[in-house]
């Protein structure tokens, strides 16, 4: 058990967080998360958007892609996030909503298509801290499957929601780290978005 836990931790620690040394980007990509049942931003969703708002206002990028469809309830994640960002002072014209993605791989795929259409080549990818390892593995693998859609990137963590206990944070991080190790061993499921191999 101890060896297994160590393997999970070591694997997570060795996942790169960027493939560029850039500090300014063409766009921010905010990875989706399900909204609350009433359509308001959930805690993870809220913190991801608030981090994007901070980065936008700090001049890290002049545009934002909110990515995520109605994958887990009837609310389109990208739209919920975009509306919240506008309420925080982000111009609606600076936000592009990607409304198709049903998982993280599709978040990256569809966002990269938007980037290509705008001739954007760099992105800072924002998500919950625990989620960024898996997102980075997808970003790393992406050029092998879709060289025409590849871009330079770095990941950037949102804050943990204040309402999450230490136990919940540790459990979430451990679960995501275990998923990363499974991907390292078995690869990604084959799909048109990220072919295996």
C-alpha cells in the first residue's frame, strides 16, 4: 500500500506543468466543471473563473475561452462560467464560449480548434489544482495526435474552494493523482479527440 501511494505521488510530481517559458499568452482556457443544480457556479467552477479574472486583469492574456458543455446536468458549463466572469468585470467580447466538450480531452480539442480559427498559438490553461496533472498529460499527448492543433501552454491552478475541508482536498488530489498513474500505465482511451498510442 505504501509503495503504491509512493508511485502515485512520484508520478504526479513528474508531470510537466508547461511546454513554454512564456509569461503572456494569446488566451486563457478555463476548463469546465458542472454547475450547481440551480445553474449557479459550483465552488470549483467559481474558483476557476475567479482565477481567470485575476489573470486577465493582470494582463496575462487578452481573451478567455470558457470550455464545457452540458455534460453533467442541463446547464452549459461554458455559459455559466462566462456569465459569472462578466459579472466580475470581464468584457463579454473578450470571452469565447466552447459549448460542446463533455470531458477534459474534449475541452482541449475544441478549445484548440477555436485557437486555430483565431490564429492563437499560446494558452494558459486554468483548472483546479488537483485536476491540472491530468490536464497537463492531455496537453502533452495532444501534438502526437493533432499536430495541426498543437499550441504552447502552461497550466495555472485555481484556489481551493474555501468550503472544502482538508480531507476533501486530500481525497480529491489523491483520486486525480491515481488517474494520472493509470493514464501513464495504460494510456488514454481511443477516440477521435485523442487517439491512443
